[in-house]
């Protein structure tokens, strides 16, 4: 379905439909990141963040997708808080990106990982 949505096929993706999929199917970390990459094109940032904030609370496999969206929307204060709330051994690449961004380096998460083949 995500491939069809990404190919601009009118699938009428809504938050309700996405919620049904997320609650029914068991997604991997990779799949959650791919979903976030797709939904950022269709949902408003506040709506997308609200969805993924809930997903990551319900399922640890969605945590990186939520963090990915925080970076995408340049919410660095929220990124800092999220990283502070988690063990320093978690989210190593995201922590590196955060440090680069604090130094005014213009990197994106995709510069450090390939979201299509992310393996965590």
C-alpha cells in the first residue's frame, strides 16, 4: 500500500486508515520509518507527529520513526528532550546527527542512514 501511495496513486490515506494498519499489523523498525517517510508527504506535521508520538509510546519499534520526524520537522528542542529521556547507548546515529546540527552542520538523517534499507 505504501508503494502505491508513494507512486501518487490516490489511496485516500487517512490517519484512521493508518491507525487501523498499525494496530492490526506488526511493523518492524524499518517499516515504521518507511511509513513516516511516506506520511510526511500527506499529513500535516502536527498530525503526523501526534500519530507517531502515540505509536512510539505503544510500540518501541516506532521510536526511531518518531525521532526521524522530529528531525524532519527541525524540532531540535524536542529531539534534545527525547534523546535525554533515553539511554545514551540508544539512537547513536541520531545523537551524532543532533551534535552535527548543533554545530550548524546541514546534514539530514538520510545522510547517515538509508531509510529504505535501515537495519537496526
